[in-house]
């Protein structure tokens, strides 16, 4: 049997036989072996971040949670004994709690829906290419950089019954004959804070949805146009299905954020009048200011439980089945 010499391997091989694969000598392709020294180095780099999270997040969380089961009141620190679920019973027996829950539901739903619709419309508009688009994006995204409490103070001036710009505009166009006490009446006070929150939160949806829209290939729109699909059909059969995951995650994050967003309400009404604009987080802060840390901590755990249950059911309901997009 004849034998031929392989130029690549430098050793004889049988004729017709496949030469042995070459072993790479590139050091960059080798995966570094994990050693104790390397593990200690990784742990050393992660230690400052882990320590920061443990001290400023987990310790206050655990410390605050145990306050919920104690008689922890700043007006009498001589008795911080363990009281079990007494603080929770006090909250559930308080009629203000159920008023606050109703206000919170109205606050979340009435703020979320307009923010989503208006933010989606702005994102669709900004996806188009036109002159000074960057300037318009900067102007639209600017409110997100302002403090929520500052926004609340600004809108408190705007809705002032005596010199507010809202009443002035309504009177000039002939819609009202006398000033409306927006922040003094229970019905109009909640409307005013929701309007302020909608204006503030539209930016978040516009940013997130615009980023998702820019990831949609132009070929999909070209194919839809060739198939004779109109703008409405393209929106519901191309755009929304493609960014469905982003929309679901953005709505979830925004619900959690609005639920835990007391800044605007404190800046405008402080929870009044007669607790009609209090949500769970503003009521919790008010209880804390009164010195009852045990009751406030119990309310905080109730908030965490409500958001956790909602998040689990929401993620299960919006979970995309495998192969659904295809």
C-alpha cells in the first residue's frame, strides 16, 4: 500500500485517507482554566457591589420587615415588643385602607391607559424621518429628567383656583363661568393629579416603545405594503405583534412604578382632601410621619405582596407560547 506525505501535518498518511485536523495554537481561542486564584479575583471585584447591596438594600428590607411585627412607635420607644399580626389587623380594620385601595386602583388604571396610548402614538410619529426629529425627541423626553415632586408643585400652581393657568384658559374659551377649586374638591382633585401623572409618564412609554419600533425590519413593512395592508392592519398585524414582549414588560414596569409613585400626589395635594387622593404609598408615608413605624412597615409588606401577586399573574397571562410568533 502506497503512503504519501502530508505537507500540513508533516507525517506520512495513507493515500486517499483524510489528513488529521490541525491543532490550533492561537492562545486567544483557549478557554482559561478556572483556578482558586482566579475565583478569588472574581470574588474580590464583586465584593464591593455585594456589600453595597447588602448594607443599603437587604439590611433595611429585613429590618423594616421585622418592624411590622413589633409595637414600634416613635412616641413610645420603651415598648417595642413582638405583637405578631396586630399591625396588619389594625390596617385591615381601618376604613381608610379600603378608600386608599380604591384610590390606588383608579390612580393606576386612569394613569396607565392614557400614558400607553399617547406614548405609543408619539413613538410611531418619532419613528418617521423628518427635519429636526432629534430636537423633538429631546423636548418630549425632557420631562423624564425632572423630579416628580417638582412636577407636582408645578401642576399645583397650574390648578390653583385663584391664579392657576388652567382656570384662566377654561374661562377664556368660555367653558367655565367661575373658577373651579380643583385641589379642594375630592372629585376634581383626583382628576388633577392623574392629569399631571399622565403628562409625566407619557415620556417613559415613548422612549421604550420607540426603541422597540426601531428594531422592526423595514422588510416587514415592505411585505405588508405589497400585500395591500393598510396602516391600521399593519399596526395590528405587524407592529404590535413584533413588539408584544416589550409592550408587556413596559406595562408591568409602569404599573409597579405608578403604584409606588407618591411624588406628584404629595407635591399637589398631600393626600387630601379627606384622604381622597391618598394611595397606599402616600398613606404609608403619612403613617411614618406620625411615628407609627410598625403600622407603616406592615402596610409596606402588604404593598409588596399585592405587587408580587399581580406580577405573577400578569406574567402568566402575557407569556408568549412557543411558536406563537411564527
